[in-house]
C-alpha cells in the first residue's frame, strides 16, 4: 500500500516536471515565434514634414531584411529610430518582446526613460555609412572601450574578444592601427567588429558601402555575408547593392514616400515587382550599373 | 657710483618682477583652465539650472572689465567683510575672468565634435559621462588647444593689471627701474621682449606639446 503511494507520488512529481518542461517549451516557442523587432504604427515627422507614416513592420528572429528605395523615402530613418537616434512621434517599437520606445508604468505605456532605453538598446548594434570610428583610438581600442565600460568586461577579456572579432573581419594585423591609417573598407570592418563586441541580437547596417571606393565594397559585403551565415543575428540593412540584397536577404522592403510600397522575398521583388514605383526604381538602379 | 647702485637695485627688482609675473601667470592659468573646463561642461549640461548658471558665469566674467572685476575683489569685497590678499585677488581675479572665455572655447569645441561620434556612442550604449570623458573631450581638447594658446598669451599680458593692487610685477618693475635710472629705452625694451620671451619659451611650446599628444590618430604618421 505504502509502496503504491510512493509510486503515485513519484508519478505525480514526474508529471509536474513534465508539465513544467512543456510550459518551458511553450515559452521558448512563444519567444521564438514573436518577432525580434516590431514597428507598430510608427510615425516620424520633422515639424510638418512627415518622413514615415504609420509604419508596421515585423522582423523575425535571425531574419535578414534589406531596405531599398529612393533617397528621402525614410529608409535610413527606420534604422535610426530603432537605434534610438531619432525619437518617434507615434506608435511603439518593440525589440525582443519588450517595448523599446516605451515602458510600462502602473499598467500604462509611457515614453521610455534613459535607463530603460539603455537596457533595451543594448540588444541592438549599428554600423554607419561614415564608419564613425573613434579617431583617437586604435582599432583594438575602438573595440574594447564599450565592452569594458558598458558590459563590465575586464580589459584582458575585452581585448581577447576584440582580437577574435578583428581576426574574423580579417584585420588581426591592423589592430594597433589608428583609423586614419586604414582604408575605407578596413575602417568599416573595424566598425562591424566594434558593434559585434557588444553582443547584439540585432545588427543594423546603414548604407555601409556607400562611402567606399568600388573595389573595397566586396571585402565589407563578404564580412556581412559571413556574419549572416555563421551567427544568430537579426539583420536589417539599408543598401543600394541590389545584387547583394537579392542574394543575401530573406525579404526586401521597398520604401517609397515614407511607406513600405512593396515587400517580399528577393526573387519576387526583383523578378516580378508589383508596384509601378518599384519597377521604375529597379529599372533606374539596374540601368545605372 | 650712485647710478651703478640704482642700476643694481633695478635689475634685482626687475628679476623679482619677472618671477612674480611668471608665478601669477602660471597660477591664474591653472585657475582659468580648471574653471573654464568645469563651466564649459556645465554650460552644455542637460540640467537647466546648471546650464543657466554656466551662462550667467560666462556673461559676467566675459562681459565685464577684468580690471573692474579685480577692483571688486580687492576694494569692494572688504566692505562686506571679505578681505583677500593681493595674491589671491591676482590669481583668482585674472583666472576667473579668463575662464569665462575659456568656458566658451570648451563649449564650442565639444559641440564641434562630429555628430557621428555622438551617434556611435549611443549605438555602443556608452553612458553620457563616459562618452564625454573618453570620446568627446579628447577630440574637443585637440580642437580647442590653439585657441587656448592665444588665450593664455593674452592672460600673460593681462597680468600687468595687478600693479593696481600693489603687486610689483614685470611692467611695474620696468617702470620703476626706468624712473630710477632714467634709462627708459633699455627698461621698456626689456619689458617688451620679456613678455615675448615668456610667451614664446613657455606657453607656445607647452601648447605645441599638448597638441602633439592629443593628435594621435588625427595625423598620418610613420608607423612606430
């Protein structure tokens, strides 16, 4: 009798463990299925000029999204809002399941304070068109500054990691060079390593090859390609490199007049564009090549 | 004989005057640099009371006469029971006046740092103060150094004003020596070149050295 009771107890215990496991899996599934980045009715205006208008965009975990479009269409603004370089006027941006631009206070959504911004922003890294490396620091110093003062790594730890990252972008022999001693392509690769050193979940690339000499574009795109295949990163990229967008991305968004005019898998968007403006843009861009 | 004696005394007094000018220049430069840096940073603070204080400070010290400010510290403050020694007045009177100009140099240089540097600091999540200390200030200091060089040379020449609060510095000593010996040509030539030599031998090399130090990474140089 007592054996039966013990057996039953064991069984219920096992059941509850199983339940918890199930709950855990469900939670993971929920996290995996919810988008990494969500723009919810986001609007951006400068005075009376509307730059982005009711933007709704979900980006899945590990998804690679390229944003294309004519200048002034608001595509760079999308990245800058996500990096919190621009305030939004309406809507909410979500990152990894929590609001970035807002926080919950007494059950209400209020604009995020600096502390909240800093915490959520830590999941995002950005690479800029004009590199924005710190000119007074070597490549290695550029890559250890924030990991030490923000992530709290020891100098040794940070330097080891930075050296690994510089090695990954093919610059292990340049780690003690100052930015001015590097070519544009090398600078941009240092900038990528510097952003990665903060261990972001989302990487933003804002026209990262537009300021480069044509023969240096390839080395930077190769690094980005490698990142996409070897790391679990959600990537959002504003680019004019149509061939790269076609080959690299899971989805392409064509921005026009502050809206997503058309989006879809690259084959569809480049092969069979539905929107008249997309066709015009693509033929103009491809003709120029 | 009499004349030689006067000459001897005058030269000794002149040497003392040079030393006093040097000491006051050095000490008030330090005051000007430290306060200029602090007020310049306060001037661009995110907190409006601090910012407002910075503006008021700069407006007062930059907007009114240095000599009148020195007179206030020396002749007016004692009326309110605050008696300061001539040395304190000389060092802080000149230093605080110059710090008003210095604060504006600091503000302009920091605001002149490339916007991309601010954006990279945000993207790397650097705290504001860390970014200021590690990223913006080193670049701003490099940009503001030549202007500080001018300001400190100007400060050096302003030290002759402390004659009015009883300190016998270089200009005063030259005048006394010239009066005593009648040799105005010699002693005012000494004073004229004295300031030039101090500026050229001390201030300019110091600023040049600092410029070199803060220019790492800005100028293409041979690989070490």
